[in-house]
C-alpha cells in the first residue's frame, strides 16, 4: 500500500483549502469579470446602434448609407474590444494560477521578455500590420465595398482584416495589401462624389436661352425618383464655362452618390441632346480635317 503524500489528513485538508480552492476561485472570478466586461461592451455597442437607428437621416444620409456604416463600425469595434478584454483577463488569470502553484514567475517572465524582444525584432512588420489594421477600423478609413486607391493598387475592397486588405481592381485582379504598407488612402466611396458635365453648343446661340433649357432639363431629371436615388441634391447649372473655336460650353455640377459620377452625366447629356434637337439649338461646327488622300 502506497504511502500518503501528506503527513496527515489535516495537512491534506489544509492543502485542499489552499491552492486548489484559490485556483477555482481565480477561474470563476476571471469568467465573471470577462462576462461583465463583455456585457459592458455589448451595452455600449447596443446604445451606439440604437442612436444610429433613432437618428432621422436626411435624404443625403440615406443615399450614402451613413446609418449602416455607423452600425457596422460599432459592431466591429465591439468585437475588437471583446477580443482584447478576453486576452487581458486570460493572461492575468494564467499568471495568477501559476503563482498559486508555486511556479517561479520571475525567471519565466524574464525569459518571456527576452524572447518577446527577439520576436519583436523579427515580427516588426507583423506588429505594424496589426496596429495599422486596428487604427484603420477605429478611424473608419474604408470598409468592404468601398472603392479605394492605395497607391499600389486601385479597386473595390472585398475584405478587411487586422493584417491585410484584399481588393479587386477593374481588370478583376485581386490584390492583397499589408495594412502596414499602406501609406495613404484615397476613398472614392466615402461621402459623396461630384460629377462635372460640360455641354457644348454653337457659339452663335443665345446663352440665356441655352442655360434656361439646361436648367429645365436638370429639374425634370431630378424630379424622376430613379434620379433622386442617385443625386444628393438638384444639379446646379454654373453657366458659360468657355467660348472657343466656335463652341460655347455650359457647365453643370451634380453632387451624387459615390460611383454614380460616371452614369449621371451620360443620362443628363442624353436628355439635353434631345431637348436641343427639339428646340433647334445648333451644336458646335465640326472642324474641317482637310481632303482625304488615298
């Protein structure tokens, strides 16, 4: 029969009521603190989402999806804060349990410190990528679906992680860009876009008559519900931009939803062309290229 490792049952009872109980208490406390931290973070996130939903958005904010963006950003930050809280609480709990078991923490922490320094030198780029990714999410520099210019590549964002950003350019090529290597970002989908439309007519036409016709066209265009889903406000007619080479240029500005700054001008030009034809407005003369030699 083996010998009991303790001198007496009293000594065994003292040991049971010591380290094992404290370890269990530490684990329970860590779980409770984690639950409280996650609940607090969840409450803050839910309040932010409720404020975004209760806010009465303007026509421009509806088109730009500001509420959805605020909600997505709040949920992303909440998930990030939960992960950080879990990591910190778990680290403290593990170190406390190791101390209760009598393990020497000083040599272990010293070794971990030296190893951390060595690992830090070798993983500087990885740490830089993660920190850049965290700040990109916090500052809401861009999100999935945005069209961005990173300097290295321009395209639509398909995925954003803490380490890399994946985007697809107009040719269909998928680019994986490390967050730490992105020095500047040009977001073509954030906020609004301005479409500039230049309409040319013959320089002999009456500018007042032409401008009035253009204003009528853009007002009718904005009255269309389909156009209001693309435009943030009625297009403005700036007036005569230039008169040169027998052509008079009328400039129109249209503040629209990002991505619509190319389609809206085409639609306005089509309607203006039809109106000019109906009103007998002449277009600029075609420059003479000279005789065609065989």
